[in-house]
């Protein structure tokens, strides 16, 4: 997926902070949060790991718990209190891939734990799990605390939203369809223009212009609060737009038809770069 957001270096800060939670993502077996702190987007590693629950018919001895922890290669295995489950244990994994592998083996009876058990909440996507456990929502003010490894140890939603502190933008693409008016195909039917407007109503338009036309002559024309840029091929147009968005560094991007626009833009870019 094309990344339209510029990522900064992970922040080395050891004090309590407040910021606006922009998003979370999972990469290289680590969970990250992007937060806007002091009007700058910063990325922090989060000390949060994937898990599911294992319920048994009787309480496990400490030896049993250690055996299961070793058998499943768990980061942590502990008894917890959970509604409607008398004996419940939290199975914490080092990575999502390890959780998925163990889950499949347990459901397929490929691992014998020598106990009667049932697993719960094993199919919740990891990012959703993080948001649910911490009662979080995007674009809300949060307070977070960092441990000695500069990872977020805890994060609290303060229940406030101030979109005025966020940089926003809206874009729309136009595609030249074929003569038979069939639904356009990325890589075949070219993107001929991309329009972008920020929260201050500043507009930037990126146009695909035929080589036979005089670009310098076209660039003489201007509109109020509108900058127009011309390109001779689709790839240059897309790269020009992506470079612009990276420089603008918006916190939220709106579209008129996002399901189409994001997907078409990505596939059109890939059609050129994979040649």
C-alpha cells in the first residue's frame, strides 16, 4: 500500500506526554503508534503484545502452567479473572505470526496439552485488540507513559477531540475512460488529473498534458488560491502528487470516493514501477 504519510524517527523521550492519536500500525513484529505531539507527528513503539485466552475445566498447577508456557513458546502465561470462565489463562505471544501458528495447531489438535481446554478471542485483529483493550479512538487526545526502553507502557484516552489541531486535506482523481465507457482499468486508462484542497481552501491540481501542447503557455494561467502543475506522463503525475502530500504531511486525508481513488492510485503506480 502506498504510504502517503511521512514517518519520522522513533522518539527518544522519557517523560509523560499528551498528544493526539493519529493511527497505529504493526511492522517487524512490533506495534507502533503515530501521535501528534507539540504539532509534530511522532512514532512510538508500544509495549503491547498479541494474546488469546485459554479456559480449562480445573485449575492448573504451577508446573502445568510452566509446561504450557514452554510448549506454546509463550512470552507470558498467567491466570486471570474473566466473566463466565472459572479457570482462565491469558496466553501472550511475542508476535502475531506466533499467535496465528499456535492457534491453528490448537484448533487442529496438532498440539497435545494433556488437558481439556478451549480457546477464546483468538480471531480479533491485533490493532483492534489494542484499541479495544485501551478504549481508544483515532484523532482523540491521549496521555501516555514511556518505560526505560522508550516504549509506550500505558496510554489513556482523555475523551477529547480537537480536529482544529489536525492538518487535513481532500483529494479527487479523474480518469480518462475508454470509448466504450467501460469501467476504467489501472495501467490502461490513465489518471488525467488529481485535485487536492487543504483545510484553508488552498488548492493544488496535477494535470496530465499531451506533449503536443505547450506546458509553459498553460502555466501562465492561474486561479485564486490554486496552483496548477502539468506533467507529460502518468507516473510523473502520480509521483508529483505523492511528493506534494508527503511535504504537506496531512493527519487526515478525505476523498470524494475513497474506495475507488486510493485503490486506483495504488494500482496505477504499481503498473508503472513493476515494468
